[in-house]
């Protein structure tokens, strides 16, 4: 370096020399070296160059802070709270179901259904059969076999007659109930029970045969009346009329005659099988 250059630095102040050294990036290296030598000659400590700043860390170049202990337990505690709340919802007492009173319902109204039980005519029939037996001549009663057959037929007749007379009274009173058609059917079976046995030769005495024919005649009247009753009941028409009353009168009159009472009816013309 030339003497003129050194003289130049001798004229500069300490601050100017420090500025050159501190900003070495803006000046030639020879100038920086000369300024440094001059500062040393003057006994002034050289300014220390700042340490190069470390580059800013990348977004991922850092050490994650360890979470606090309470933060690690927070998710578990929250899950336990949710689980407990769900259990309470499931197991809680159903207060509404217990405390709620059942809605008042209207009482059931049972409609009365009118029924009529068909009476048992066994006792009455037994007494009537004994009356019929008393009307037989003593000589006929002596034939116990024929008498027994005749009285068994008389029992069939009076069971059917008594039921028929009972249903006829219901028809007259216009008081037939819902069971009326089925009771008519049962009585018609009673009549058929007699008619089937009547078809056979019973080997009876003439008086007995004559009276069985009267029984048959009465039950034919009853059968026709019962069939009319059932038909008229089903259609809602009145069950009694002049013909029905006449048939009832004649059937009752035959029953009375068989038991020894005087007949009030006029003799029937024609063959009984044509009725």
C-alpha cells in the first residue's frame, strides 16, 4: 500500500475507520485491511463482526412441545362422561310411564241378548203317558208287550207335542228370541223321531193303532206350523194367522182326547197321509 494511502487513513477519525471495518461488504478488501491496521496502531479494539444469523427454521423443522399431562387425559375423561350420560339415559326410571295415569276409557256396554231356554218336559211327559195308559181297555193293558210298545210311542209323541206347544205360545206372544230357529229344528227332530217309529208295524191292538194315528195327525199339524214359524221369523213377518191358530187348536184337542178329555174339534175329512 502506498504512503499516500496511509496518510489518508491517518487523517480519518476512529469512527470512520470503524465504519469501514463494520461495513466491509461495501469496500475493497485493501481498504478494509488498511483501516484495520490503523485502528490497531491507534490501540482501538476492532469491532467484532456479528455472528451470522441462523436461517429461519422450516415449517417442519422444530421440536414439538410436549403436551401437558392434563391434556393427555382430557379425551379419556370426555369419553367417560359421554358413556356415563348414555347409561343414565338408558337406566333412568321412566317417570312419565309410572306417573302417567291410564287414560280413562269408556266402560264396556254389554248388550243384553234375549235367550229362551227350551224347557225339559220329561216330568210332564211321564205324567201324560200314565194318563194315556189309563185310557186303554183292561184287556189291552194285560198284553204288557204291546202296551210297552204303545207307551214308548206315546212318550215320543208327548215330548214332541209339548215342545211344539211351547214354541207355538212364543209365536203367539211375538216373543221369539235369537234361539227360536234352532229350537224349532230340535222340535222337528222330535217329530221325525216319532214318525220314523210309526212307519214300522208295532203289532199293537186296534185301539192302540187308532190312537197312534191320532198322534201322527197332531204332529203333522205341528210340523207344518213349525216350518211356517221358522220361515216367517227369518223374514220378519208375523208368525200367527188364522190357519196357525186353527192348527194349534186341533193339535191341543188331540192331546186332550188321548188323555180322556172330550174332543172339541170337527172330524177331519180325507186320508191322514195326504196332509
